[in-house]
C-alpha cells in the first residue's frame, strides 16, 4: 500500500507540473485572457514561482514559517517572494483555465 500511495503522489505531481508548465507556455506565447498588468506581473515572477513551488512541495515544514524573533525587514524579505509566487501560481492557472474554456466555447 505504501508504494501505491507513492505512485499516486508521483502521478499527481507530474500532472500538476505538466499543467503548470503548460500555463507558463501559454503565459509567454499568447496574449493572455487576464488583464495586461496581471499577465505582465505573472510573466516576471513565473520563473521564481517554479522554484518556490518546488521548495514548498518537497519541504515538510510549515507553509509559511513566521518566527516571533524575526525583524520587520526579515519578515518582508521572506514574505514578499512567497506572496508574489503564490499570486503568480493563481494568475497563471486562472489564465490557463480561461484560455481552455475560451477554446472550448469558441469551437
């Protein structure tokens, strides 16, 4: 049962990464269905979000580890890339779903 569970996790991750790389492909090759400022933001932060997602998926610790001993600058230095990457994931996947939905409706 353990290997079956590992296999399912592997397939889920492969499907997610295939979808996310397809989202990046659409983001860089097509005009995009989101407003232009969201598309531009996503194009800039997309490479960072790939690394952030990989670290978050492999790491078994808290999603966002905030410590009470952190200074304000440390907190912002840690949180800004996380927030930007999370927004990019949301925007790029939304762009992909809207693109696919538009293709289905217009066909």
